[in-house]
C-alpha cells in the first residue's frame, strides 16, 4: 500500500485523486480572434503553473487548453483546483472586453487507478503513457458540465469519508442529485467561490467580488442562449457560495439580482435566488421582503417561469421544490419593507 494523503485511509500504489479541467468556449475564441485567445490561454497557463508549483503534493500536465492534475491527497488537489478557478475568474476583472472572450475553467474530479509514465521514443518525440479510469471518468464528466463548475465524483464509502467529511477541504461541497453519469456514483458541486481558509469578512468580500465579475460576464454574454447557459450556471455556483452570508441587513447581492436579472432568459438565476434565500439563516426576513415578493410576482407571470416550473418539478430536484413551497408559506405570513 502506498502512503495516503488524508486521515481517512490509504491509497493503493496506483490510486490517486485526479482532476481534468479545460476552458469554456476556447475553440470559439480561437476562431474569432487568435491573438486574444492566446492571451487568455497564457493567463491560464501562468495561473496553473504558479499555484501547482506552490503545492508540492499536486502534480499536473498542461496541454492545449486542458489541465490534468493528480495527487494522493484529496484535500490538496481539490483546494489547488478551487484556487485556480478563483484566480481565473478574478482575472476576467482585468480584461477590457469579456464579450465572447473570458477565462473560465470547467472540470471534474474522481478517484481511481492512475498510471502515468514518461516515455522517450526519439530526441524529438515525448510520450506520456497514461492509463487511468479516473481520467476517463473525469474527462467524460467535463464534457457534460455546464458553466465554470468543478464536479466531484464519489462512489465508495471510503471515498465519501475522504472527501465529504474531510475538514482539510476548504470549500463547501453541494450534492447535485440531478446529475447522472456513471452508475453507483454521486456527484457534488464544489462551491469554489468560497475559500474557507480565510476569516469570515475576507471570505464574504471575496465572494461578493467574484459574484460581481460573474454577473458582468453573464450580462455581456447574454445574446446567444448556449453561451448564456454557461454563464448563468457559473453565477449560480457563486450565489450558492454566498448563502451563508445572507444576514439581517439589506443585502447587496439580493439587490443586484432583483435589479439586473429580470429578463426571462435569466430564469435559472431567479430559481437560485429562492433557493439561496430558503437555505439561509434569515429566510423568513427575505421571504417577507417587499422587493423580493414584487420580483417574484413579476417574474412568475412571464414565459421564463415555465423553465423554473419544469426544473423544480423534476423528481430529482425535490429539495428545490420544497424550498419554493417553504418560500410561499413564509411569504404569506407577513410582508416587510
């Protein structure tokens, strides 16, 4: 047995946790403007290189717009990838124009057999010999993911203990019951906007900053439905990351959603607003707030609400439907300004 990277058991000699990520929309960026695409890829390489270099427990391979990273330590790999995600999103705040050009990774993580060997067959040809069901799993998942999301695949009880209950992982893991790929696996979204290594106020400030960047990207890329879908799913992860910060005060993120996302095409953001409110400590306050009720009343009469109804009535999203039921119950009790 090899030495495992966490207190929940050891990995076998060839067993590792492996992540595979690539850049959203990169092929289209290359076709539109090669120079801009090159600059974005260069930023991705620099961010990945800097973060992985600082974490000696993680190894990685960069090729084209993809990163394969692996480790014997669950927390080390997940924390490394979430930091890459945060720095990539933050980098978008430095770009002058993010319409059609943005730096957003997406990918998946799984545990399994990983055999990687470097093989040199000639002076001008290098081969990485890779055999890994974990890579097949992660790469297959990546193609199905909408938005800048980091999906974690968990199968066995040992894997569940090593990930779900691992306090060294500094992000909240959010079970995604509607996602299916391989049989007998459960899948969790990483709420990567949130960095639990920092104090409460710094966490909140960082999540707000990242949400505002994601919101700007969503607005600037809202003309094409398939592209917008990627950005609304990214913003959804940010809003769910923010749930813990909803307090008694008038909240700027709630106000941002209500003021800027009233169009039908933002229906996923509407659904997430109710979801985050009802998962917060002060759900009674926001469910009874006049501005929230008015927003709900206006949007629920539009065609966009049809998508919300379809989503919450999916049997696999029963927890979201329960949140809506609770919201309506709270809303009927009282209304406050």
